[in-house]
């Protein structure tokens, strides 16, 4: 059975989208990540051919997040799921119908860099 990706039972993970905030104190810029919004989503690792294509460019730890369509999601954001932070690599509007967004993201290390 081919189930709609927006079916409520598939969107069982609550994630936090983070946006970068830069503050300047005494001429010194400080960067931090603040919560933009929370939403429900479906999460799955890349599988099969997608995994091997991602591995070819050293992205073995890439995940696919599917959320309901929103206009305020951008590639500069990050996603936090169960304490793990992911850096967004691409955002696709599935079928160009503004129903769902498919987001590919990879994990971020403790020093704030993406793992390669």
C-alpha cells in the first residue's frame, strides 16, 4: 500500500527548527542558534541507491525529513531531533503543489561543523 507521506501516523517525530542569530556586544559578534519553530515530521535515513550516491560524496549520515509545506523554511536553518542537530543540505517542494517539503540534512558535530 502506497501511503500518502502526509498521513498523520507517518509524521510521528517532533523536531525543532533552528535559525542563526548573531548578536554584537562591544564590537564582538557572537553566533548562536535559536528556536524558529517546532513541527511534526516523518524521518527516514537514505536507503539503497540514494545512500550509495550520498556516500560517493562522503554524506553517509544524511537523513530525509518530510514536513507539511511551510514558507519559512530555508537552507540556512538547522534541525534538532532527539538531541542530534542536522544541517539542511536541500529543500524540495514535493510535486510543486505546496503540500509537503522534503528536506535532506546531515549531522553536525559538537564543534558546529557538518560531518564529512
